[in-house]
C-alpha cells in the first residue's frame, strides 16, 4: 500500500493520468514521449505501490478498473494541489500573496467598469502574487457574501445599512422614467406632466424605490420585475412606463425605441458604494486594493461624489442591477 509519497510516485501518477486521458497505453506514447513497454512497466510499478490493479490493458482494449477510476479522481486533486503549493511557495517572497474576492453587480456604467479595471491594473503593478476571484451578484447577496467572508470587497448600490459593514461612496448613477415607441405618450415624451404620466400603467421594482413613489399610485403598478432587462421589456411593450439607468437605456433611445418621459421631473440618483466588513485591521491585500480603488475614483473622470452629495442630489437607495 502507498503509505508515503515520493517524487517517484508522483512521476508514476502523472504517467497513469496521461494514459487514462489518452484512453490507452499506445495513445499515450506521443504525450509521454516514451516507449509502450516503458509505460507498461511504470503502470505496473504504480499498481505494486498502491496494492491493486488500476486498469485492464491488452488485446481486449484499455479500461480503468472501479478502483482505478476512483484513484484517478484522487490523483487529479493531488496534482492540482501540488501545482497550487508550488506556485504559492515560489511567490512567497512577494509582499502580497493570496486571494482577493471581489463582488460586483451587473451592468455597471461603462466608465465605472473602466475605473475598476484601472484599479486592478494599478494593483498588479505592486509586488504581489494575488489571484482575483470576481463574481456578479445582486446587491442583497453581495452584502451576505461580505458578511460571511466569501467576498472581501463588494461594489454596487445598497439600500440597507448593515451595522457590521462599512459603506464608502464611489459614484452616482442617474435613472429616468421612460416610455416605449408603442406607448400613447411617446409622441409627446420629454414634456409629459408627472400628473398625466401617473395615470398610466407602470412597471415597478420588487424592492422599495422611495424617490420614485410620487410617479404613480399603487393601483397603476401592473407589472413587477427584479432586474433592468425585465423592466426594459415591459417598457418596450408600450403598455408600461418605468425607470431605467440612463446608460442602460441609451442604445434603446438612440434606436428610437425609448424616450424619457420628463427628464426634469421624473428622475432620481443612486449612489454606488464600496462595501467591506468592519474589522480591527483589514488584510494587506484588501487594504492595498481599496487604496488603488479610491485612487482611481479620486483621479479619474466622472461624477464628483462629494459635490453631488453636498448638493443633496445624491440618493442612497437602490438602482436596478440585480441581474
């Protein structure tokens, strides 16, 4: 039985996996660049080490035994772990070593995605060997992942304020009320009085939007959706009015499919935040990336958070990026 593992055992295991992947000794010759007899001898040596037959090979063809199949799965995990260990050990002299888990919402404005990319590029210039794990989730899920530690930094809109999380404002997104080309108001869109718009059917969100409640009555909300694509479909049908982020609606507007109902009155702003856990001391990797993210948002083009919030035009409530 294989009581301990040597370099020779690892070489034999790699030979076995190459044969298993090639589905035969003959087919594995090109991969391993050795003779068929050498491969057969190496397989036999590995079977002696483990104490059971790994595969059937001969005139009847090649196939893994039941134990050989299970051994192959374990061997693959071993090889992956070995590679990971070697990569980590070879970079141990770097200042920053480990993982950074980022959580983002979908359909962030292009300019802001560019800033996040700039922050990653800035971070990569550091003395680091960090693996990025990035996931796209709805805002509520992102907060949960930050709380349980599976996400280190989340960027999005968050209408809750969880006491154990820190929220740092990054930028502002504007949303307007839109109508589709099939809607009765489309011809006059742009100068529709809010009271008139309120009489029509609206597509609404499945979560609170305090800034937009004045737009209509609950009775006229005849469609509910939890993501912007669904709201856009409802508006495009011509039967509903609804709010969309200006950057998301832009291609539809340029195609003549959507118009803003009243850009002066039927609109609201949403502040995007960076969210992290409150802790006595953040990890070095997290702290470094936060520094880079703040730097690109302070120095890059775009909305000025401080001016918007000081003037009261920024609202810290939900946008629509759930999907």
